[in-house]
C-alpha cells in the first residue's frame, strides 16, 4: 500500500518536534510521488546520449532491404553442392551496394560480398574459406550447405513501420545507432530541468572571495553542482545567501523560478536557520523536514507551483549523501528514467562498524577485490563535515536503522557513487 506519509506530517505540525522524521524509504517515496515527468523537446541525434525517448520510434524501411549475404563467399544453389567438392561456374561478382544482374542456373554461382543482395536462383551462401579457386571462371565448393545458409533475410533487423524503440527507453550508444538506422536526425526526449543551487550561511566564503581564515569555504555549491552534472544536467549557482531573512527571501525567490531548487544549510532548528519558514512564507508546501538518517538528519523537501525544493543539510557530507538518496532519484524521475536509484553491490566488510542509534546510516567506503570477493573498507573518520572521506569514497555502505552494528567479514550492501548503471529499486534495505 502506498501511504501518504507526507501529508500526515504536514497536517500535524504540533508533533513536529517530537518526531525524529521519516524513514529514508518513506522520504524517498514521498519525493518520488511528488515528481512528474518534464515535457518533451526535439534534440539533434548528436546530443541525445543519456536522455530518455519521449516518443515511440518506428522503422521507415525493411532492414536489410532484401536477402543479403552474411559472409564473403559464393551465392549458390544448395542442391548443386549436395556432394562435397562440386565445381561451379562463377557468372558474376556482386559487391555490397550492387544489384545482381543475372539469375543462377544449374551449376552456376556468383562471387558475393557481405551485405550484397543474393541473386535470383541462389538459396544459400558458402563462405570463401570453404571454397578453392579452380580458375578465373570456376570455383570448387568444399562443403555441403543447407538452404538459407549464411543468408540474412530481408527485414531481419527491422520491418518497415514496426516500433523499434519505445518511449521511455534510455538512450545508450546502441540506441543512438538504431536511431541513425531509422534516420531520426532529431528525436523527442524528455527535457532537462533547470536546476538552481543556493548555499546559505554567514560563515561561508565564496570561491572568488578573498581568503579569510575565520570563514568556511562554500564547498556545497560545487559538490552539488558536480553531482547534478554527473546526471547530465547543467545547474546554475545562485551563490551564498546570508542568514538574514530578507536577503534569504530574495535569493530563494530567484530559486523558485527554476524547476528544481537545491538549498544547502539553514534547514535545521538553530535560531538562524531561516530556510524552512522563509520557504513556507513564499508559498512552498513543505512535505517533510527530517529524515531518520545519518548523516543527513535535517533534510527538507517541499513543493512550490513551479519548483521542487530540496533543503539539504549544511554539513558537506550530509548534503552530498542527501543528494544521492533524494535529489538524484528525483532528477532521474522527471527526466523520464525508470531506473532511479544508483546500482548497489554486495561486499564483505573489512572491519567492524558500530551502529548505536536508530537511524539508517551511510558509511563512506572504498571497494577492492580479494580474489572474487568485493571488499568494503570505510574511508576513515565518518564525521558529517569531513569531506575528505567522501572524496575518497567509491560507495555508501547502508546500515539499516535496526542494525546493532556489523562485524568484519559480514556481507553488506554498498550503493555506488558513480557510474551510468542505475536500478529500479533503492538497494540497501533501509
Ligand atoms: P547548517 O545546516 O546551516 O547549520 O550548517 C551545518 C554546518 O555545515 C556548519 O558547520 C556550516 O558551516 C557547514 N556548511 C553549511 N553550508 C556549507 C557550505 N555551503 N559549504 C561548506 N560547509 C557548509
Ligand atoms: Mg547555516
């Protein structure tokens, strides 16, 4: 049963502080339920890799257009070569692109190249390796073959008018090849969202600001930018909003012109955490603002008339992990993908990992091979501000909230942090 988890929480605000938040799975469900595919746009074939087809694609011809040879060799009449070592008269040379001019009679054959049309009268091809030249006009066929041997039938790859690719197909290099085969110079694909990224906090120093040892460099804008780019989308950086309601409001208003707004920091319950109330004042309907996860507890999500809004935690690792768990599947969903979640692998844990609290925990790990076994090794200090252990990580080991800790040698699920493979269900057993 699909539960409207979000509305229960929004409708019961007085309990909000008592609540530890939604589970990761419920929060993901809430986010995905709020998503809607963006419209379609026509894009030239050279730029569609990674996008999702928004239309069915039909073949506009039979391919191959006639019966063709699958090999370089000789087009023959199979009845003529029933006895091995038949010598046949070569009456024609047919290259790919040629049309045969002659019809084979008894005892005759035609030299034929791969992809060239099979002449009338022939019912099989013998590859050149199974023949021997007798002289300019004769060839010895050294094997007996069945009718249709090494002939590719007309329409074998596709039939004129049939649907060869369905709407919803993710465009891989093979799909690009098929699209070219049906001469689709432009295709309808789901459009990409306009994504805005806003960092918040008086303590932040922008990349171009002068060095100030007392400040904290704005890492989140760029880490989030890269995470969005890794999905094939180019975001706009709106900069840094001060912890001051009026300035924050102006910046958020700009962000609400976009399809997706990612705000980092200021979503917690500190006295200077104005993001949530300001978003609400701007008409954003908040769906949730806490998720029982570590890192990433103060994670908010809301919906505005034009915009899906994600309030990500300020701590750099938390912000990145929340992007992986909530924003990435959402961006894949609105761009038409059906596989929303990063691929998972099963690995053997290299050392004990403690787990005390009742939140789902994401541990940054490196992966290596020991023989056939994949081994996951935590990347070091797991503090939510320690970006180095995220920079080194290849995956996130998922520790379900109910776990009492995992011992070295046990099997664990690891969500990969890169790659083009995705899966339909979130892996990790939150
Ligand atoms: P907040 O959620 O605003 O309370 O921020 C939590 C922590 O994350 C604080 O230590 C912030 O300094 C840090 N932080 C917030 N935003 C960023 C950012 N854009 N880049 C790096 N660190 C940040
Ligand atoms: Mg802050």
